[in-house]
C-alpha cells in the first residue's frame, strides 16, 4: 500500500476519486475548493492479470488476458479507507465518490450483478471471468464484425474510423457465444467493469455514455441493429436487448447514492453521491485542463490513450471512436491509442537486460529504466542505426489490428541494450505522430499536446515526443490524473460545480509547454519517421502478411 498526505482543515468539503488500472487501484481524496490532493493510497490486485492460467490452474490460450472482479472491490475496502486516513479527513466531509476504469474491461454477470466466475460451477471456465482491455483473442470476431459492417454500409462504422477493435464489447461477447455458448446463455448482463463497480457502490446499474459510445457502438441513440447482429450469428440477434441495453448516464451525473454496504467497505457516509462511471483516459482530460477544442491528452502508461475534444466532426482513420459529448458536453470527443507503450519498455527490461547492466544500475542506485535512459540520452538522433515498430501488443490506432507484432530493424553485433531501448522509446513516439497526422489529414486540428501518466517522469522520453511530434508538450500537474478526474466528476455529481468545465478550471492541474521541440533534432527525426512509415505500411497494410502468418503458426503449434 502506497500513500501520500497533504495538510487539510476540518472545514473543507472533499470528494474521492478511485482509478482502477491494469494492475492496481488508486484512491485519492481531493479538496473541492481548489483540487488539492490530500491523501492517496494504492492497492495492487491480488490476481493481477491472468494471461497464462486461471486461479485454479486451468491453462489459457495465447492472447488471453483476464481478471478477477473481487480484486476491484478489495480496492474499495482497502485503498479508500487508507487514503481517507492519510488525508486526515473526517468521513462526513466527503460529499461524493467517482470512479474510472480501463475501458473494454468487460464481464458477464447475473441480473443482480453477480459475476459468473464467482459461481462454483464456473470457476474453471475462462469465459466466465473479466476480459481485460488487452484480451486480444477476439480478433477473428472483430474482423467479421468489420467486414460485414463494411459490406452492409452500416452507418456507425465511420464513427470508428472504419474498424472496431477486438478489445471492444461486441467482439468479446461474440467470442463468448461462439466458444462457450453455455456461459453466453447464462449471462444476463454483459457490461463494462466501469459500470459494474458503480453498481456495487450505489446498487443501480447505469451504463455510462463514454464506454457505451466508444466501446459499445452506441451512436445517435442506438446500437447496431438486430438484423445486422443476426447476420453475424443467429443467436446474437438479441444481444443488445437481452444483455447489453440499459439506461445511459451522462458524465458528471449521479448514478445513485452510496449504499450501506459500500459505506461499510469504504468508510464513507451512506447516501453521498456516486458519479456515473467513466474511462481512465477520458476522465483525465479535464484533470489536465484540456477543455478547449484541439487540446489532445496522451495518457501514457502500460499503453497510451489519446483523447481530444473538438468542435469539428471528421472521419479519422483508425480512431477508437468519435462520440458526441464523449469527453465534454457540447463537443465531439475523439479517442485513439497505442496498445503497448510502457509494457514494451518493461518487456525489454524483463527479457533482454544483461546481468552486468542490472549490476551497474544497482551500484548507481538506479532502476534499470533509469540506467538505460541515462545511457540512451547521450546519443545523437539516429546514432544507434535502428528503427522499431511499436506493435508488441498489436496496433490500436490507426491500423486497428491486434494480430500485428513488433519489429526491430538495423541490429548488428555492435548493437547495445541502450540502443534498442532508445529505439523502442522512439517507436512509441512515432506511433503517436502517426495518430496526430491522421487527425490533421482529416481536418481535425491538434493544437496542443499534454502528457499524463507515470511515464511523464522520463524526461528523455518526453523530449523525444516533443521532437518527433514537433509540438510543445505540456504535462499534467498531478501524478494521479485519472483519479483526480474521477473526483472532479464526483464534485459535479454532488452539486459543487455546475459542470465539468467549471470544475476543471478550479480543480485541474497542468504545466503547459514544459518540453519544447529542438529544430535540429526534429529535422533529424523526420528521416527516421519516414522509415517508420515505410515499415508501418509495408507490414501493416497487407504488402507483407508475415505477422499474421506467424501468428497462425503460433496458434496451431500451441493447440
């Protein structure tokens, strides 16, 4: 458990934000009058990510990523009371609680919200568990959803840049139907964990507008038609009406009031406002005071999510979604993303760091990341002679293909770990540049780039992003951007502010233009970026299908 503390007074009204990430949940107690973060606590999930086997040892196929829902309620029982204690805030000072979650984290439950994996007869059934965002085993279903939608000219498809992702609700649900029909039939509600946790807090199931729009293909008041769904699979026709459809709650509204049970878990007063659920990336935008058109926020962690509000509606290839009011009321909310960023850096450290490097880092009192960053920072642009594709976890935007994989070109017997590490840092920056270029080409201007998330601590990485994108970078002024954003929405739900824009200008935190692009380095990166785009299109647009062939071979060999 990690916690921090800032001075408070007995007169302050406060709100609590809880951010449910990939590996842990974080709670923050925030002062309503100025956004001061008074106490923070983190609780790691006991089961982390299940990508090899279930808790009982049942093996999982490749590309699976599951979680255990009781880990989420454990965060409410531990992190929230600890943050409250560290803040020195009395429970009666708290007027609301808000939550955010990793999007595309979906689970099958009974009508009362009981997860199917908690039923004794289903503890060994993988499809009964939470499917985490990075569960990519539904790519085949996503491909069919896209092909049929394109063939039928389904109107919702262009709102997602022409493709929906294997990470999303419909693809994962169709996978359950086709691979475990019993679990599908037993499922009475198929829902995002963002809404499940709010249900646990207030006893009411309200589907939040953000995940419904971005991950559930909910556009202009409707989902894909039963006729379209039946064409995918006859038993899928009633998916929306039987398992998905629910009243839509707008961001910043109260979903309900804290129940006695949840009050006992959290130590908060029964009856306070519980805000409608939200997504970790989207909720961070107002926390970073990105409330004007063209202010893009890149939330960088294990993956990166790019969110931006605009007064322009455009068809941007490979977008995760364009949703009216999806981030802020009255504007079109855009989402794009990269499936692997910090995960790629961590993978390299875990699998490729020589023992002597680890020893030198320890002797210098540095982490392996700090040590490699220091070595890499001494290089000139292009000095390592490498170029990488950042697809180790597939490509979310702009290709929307999670069967793609990583590439590293240019290795020689002189290539060192710090060379590869820097090339991977640069590859993720090239991925973000590709996304920005797609926005600009669709006449949706990106006027400012603000970075949030744990990777803001790496100054070399931030400077590379400024140089590659040729834009000044702002940095969020909080280490807990999603939790702060969730707390700000709770303040709106509790009536402390009229809307999230008003809350953002008082409670949000940003340092603008912290990193400025260097003209010389930016020009040098243009040459490398041109090579990245050649590889991007060659491997990603069908000229060479080797990545898909290798994946099929891998799946066949693992069967």
